[in-house]
C-alpha cells in the first residue's frame, strides 16, 4: 500500500531532504526518509507538499499531462483589479510562453493563518489583497511570475491544495500520513 504524507511546509524550508549549505530541509520536519516530494515549492513559498513512496503516484501528481489542479492563496501588493483577475483567468504571456487559463478570485485573508517568519514587508501607504489562484501546470515560480505580469507582486504564497488534498487541519511545520491504494 502506498504511503502519502501531507506536509505544511514553512517559509524558508527546502523541498528536499539534504542541503550541503545547512539550510532547513524536509528532513528537519518529516522523519520518514522513504518518501519523496511529488513536486516542489520554492524556499520562499509555504503550504502543501505531497510526499509519497509510490513512483507512479508521484508521476501522476507532477506530470503536466495529467493536469492535476493546484490551488494557491496569494497575498499581493496592492488591491487587485477586476481586469488583472480576468487576465489571470485567460492566461498570461510569460517569457516561456502563455500560461494555461487559471481560476482566479479575490478572497479574504485566510482564517487560521499562521504567522510567517520573517513577516512579509508591509508598506504603510500600499494596501495588500488576497487571491485564490488554481492552475493545472507547474512552471518555475509560475504564480509569482503571473501576478507580477498583471502588476501585483506576490508578497506571500501558500499552496493550499493539490488535487483533492489540502492543508486543512495541518499546522505549519506539521504533517499527516495517509494510506493510499496499491
């Protein structure tokens, strides 16, 4: 039977088990070294990382051909406009090509949000806003590049969902173990 680990990755943690530079890694939080991350989150992103010991499942999660949806909760610099939200839903032209259409909507700051260490930079005269963005591809730093392309830099990025799995009930730095199908 497959093992699935849902880990709520804190800010500043690498999505790997070792680092020659001594930075925090998955090994500092997840004690099972027989699982591997199915996809990555940048060091400066937070939220759900799915780990598994099942290579076929890992491939299913990460292969863009499978179009597994991933949902992010994103704090932006500025009050995002309706035009920017619309642009995100139709696809954004990036330096590596146009993105697939995304689902994008304005949301309130997520409830039960843990403090980020270090906190985001805040400017007195510039408000922030939150959006929920769902994509079915996973280019390098894609969400950050998409929001910047529409004029709203990302301040905080939290992956909330991968497929049907979420971080609901999992505190930052903690994980839960599920049993999958063979």
